C-alpha cells in the first residue's frame, strides 16, 4: 500500500464489502512491522485489534453498518489510557501499566467503529519537542533518520507519514501536535481548549492540554475531531459547541488573513519564510485579503509558557509517588524513602527538570514574582489575540522557525530545545484552535504553515484549512 | 534577578521529593538559572489592572449532583495499578 485512502472512502469500502476491517488492520500491522527502524511505536495491540476487527466484520455481515469510522485503524499516543495493552506515557514510571479505564476520546472513536492498533512514542509525559526525551527510544524522522520527528507527539506524526495506520492521535500542550506534524509532513490539529475531553489522558499542564488528530488531510482531521468532540461529564473543562465539524465549506474569497510580523523576521530559516510567503501569495491570488499584523506580547509567550507549564507539571506529576501507580522502588525502607527513590528512578531528566522549575515558581516567596506574574501576562496575550481577531478571520505563521533538526543537536541545551515551541505556545496559552498544514519543503524536509482562528471557531478554521490545502492542486 | 545556589537546588529537590545525583545538581543549577534568566523579561511587563488567567474556557463552577455513580472503572480495577496492596487498601512502607 502506498498510502491510505481518505477515511471516508475507507469506511465506504468497508461498508460495501470492498475491503474488511480485518484487512485494514492487517495492513496497518504489516506497515508497523516494516517501519520498525523508525521506532515510532511503543506497543502494538495486535490481539485486541484483530479481535475487534473480527467483531466489526461480523456485524457488517449481519447488516449493521453503523459507524462513521467503521473498521478504520488508528494509533494513539501512549499517554492515552487504552485497553488492549500498556499505557506508559513513554516513561519508566508507568512502564507495564495497564489502564483501568479508557480515554473518553478512544471510547468515542471506538463507538464509531475505529480500531486502536498501536501506541506511539512520545517525549516521556509529553515533555519535549523532539521525542528524544522518551525513556525508551528516539523516534526517527520518516524523511531523514538522522533527524528528529519533532515532539512531543513525534511517534504519532511519524506513524501517519509511514502509513502505519489511517490516522493518529496526539496531545498538544504548547505545540506537541503541530510541531511534529510540520516536521514530518502531516496535518496536525489542535482544537479549541475544552473541545475534546481530556479524561483518560495523562495530564501534563491542565490549563493548556488539548487532544487532537494527526492525519493525511483536513477532511480526515475534521471527521476524527467531530467523532471525539463534545461535553464529557468526566472532564468538567470540556465544552459542547454543538456544531458539526464534519461538513466543511472551503472558502478563501473575502477572508481576511493576518500574517504575524514577529514570526517572519530574524532567526527564521529562509526556506521556512519562503514557503509561508509563497502560501500567502497563493491565498491573495485566490481572493483572500492579506494584512500584516503584530502581536507584541507574543515575544513574552514562551517565557510565560515555561513558568505556567512547569508549575502545572510539578503539581500533576506529584501523583507519581511510588504508591498508587506502577513503579515503586523495591529498596526503600520507609514511606519517605519510597517517595523519593521511586520518583528519582521513575522520572527521566526532563520530567525532573520541569518538576524542579515548577516547584521553584510555586514556592513560597517566588509565587507572586513568577507564577502569578505569568498568569497576568497570559491575560495580556489572550486579550491581544482576541482584539486582533476582530479585524482578521485567521492568522498565519510558520509552525517553527526551522525544519527538523538533527538528533542530539539540542539535547544539551534545554532552553534551545524550548525555543522550538516559540511560534506554537501563543495559541496554547490563549486556548484558540490552530492547525499545522504541509506547505512545502527544504532539502527534502517538510515545512508546515500554522493557521490560527479565534476561540471556538474550529469549523471555520477547518473549512479555511481545507481551502488552503486545495491550493495549487 | 534570582539566582539559584547549589543549596537552593538541593532544597527544591527535597520539596519535590527527588534525590538528585551530584551531576544532576550541577546541571540543573546551570540550566534552571539560564531558564530563569530567560523568563526574567516578564518582570518588565506592565500588568496594571489585569486579572490573572487561570483557565480560558469561561466556564464557571461546573456542578453535578453529589451522588455515588458507577463509572467505567470499578475500585478493583483502579487498585490493580498500585504497586502494593492489601485487600481494598493501598499498602505503603512504614512512616517512621
């Protein structure tokens, strides 16, 4: 198989008997095997997936063809709790962990007939921009095995490009869906905060964590998102916007598009600028109105993010204490030792670094100077976005200042690694939807364009993105 | 600008229930100081009259009835993830 057809046509074939759920699952499993050298996958849910496919095929034979994702194999990032295998968050802390319940997102996809075939690699606990922080292995970029796939959903993005399944799920706290989608050449969608329930996804930074799809097309992303979205009583921050996302109406004419000045200047790779500028030219030619816009507060977004996020991480990761989940150090002799030893051995260096920073900015005497100040600056960023969206429909920028970097290039310099998120964290802090769309390449490495819309405008953003995707085709 | 000493790093580690190796202490001291230096730019921002953003949904007090419900996972399944247990309790090492 060269590449998977659209989800819509796969489902149509499954329903009409042109193919079967089992055939699709076997194809996915075969492609996972073939791509083993890329180390995109942590565990394969082979038995469970084949079993589910058989049940679905039987149902179809019996005349029951309900399900918008009927028989479609997908891969979940390994921080989604799922039955059928382990859920590790790519951490030694959770190695061997069997989820007692499933993520709402996975339940909803399964209810539509989708089949989880494997779990993808990530930076442990989703802390990273390259997948190099996985406690198990480093995923390779499908276009160049000496380079990173981006992160933290690097395994998911690589798996989609390597045809290991029809689509994959990622999580995005500061760019973790959009960056790997850009580096690998896939569509990555970060929905409005709250649009999809976070229940059953290993928490990183609760005020910006969102979950979303990594796919081959905007249509696929919209369909998968539509199946997962909506209020869930297990996540009280989830929202119901009561809008179907599945029927996109692509339209460029008359749309006003703001190009973010701050992200097209110094420090951005020339080819990245060229690809974004070319796309903007095409948009203009197709009838969109282009405006240069400025978001001065965006310069503060990364600093704001790297206070708020470690703070929330240090709080969320306090539950891994050696008593409740999986790893517990066997040599500890008392409870205090058990906490300390289990955490020291179960967490990798990046988790520890973020816990340390978070503990610092939340500690007595520093809370106001760091955490509270970051929350105040966050308000400034949120307002700046909201104000600008009164004069533009969409904003565009690169996803990252550069293309996929070499494995090992940034591992000794955490601040340099954090800079990979400089263009994506703004949307996360503001809770607005953003998409990474393949837009071009530089020396064989994909370059994505980021498009953002106002809070809740997922349907408008996906519709616009579909029109952008169709340019030049 | 705040600068973390080696002792500050050790105290933080203690607060976070982490034991750090000599090398980790040394690396973290440098790296965290570098990161704190980077976020220092927030100090110069005029935040007068702004309220802190805690969350962005606009939702307020999402309430539900205070009743016992059966969700997907039963207590038995939840307890299975724990490293040590006795009957329906988590078992921990002695406190002292």
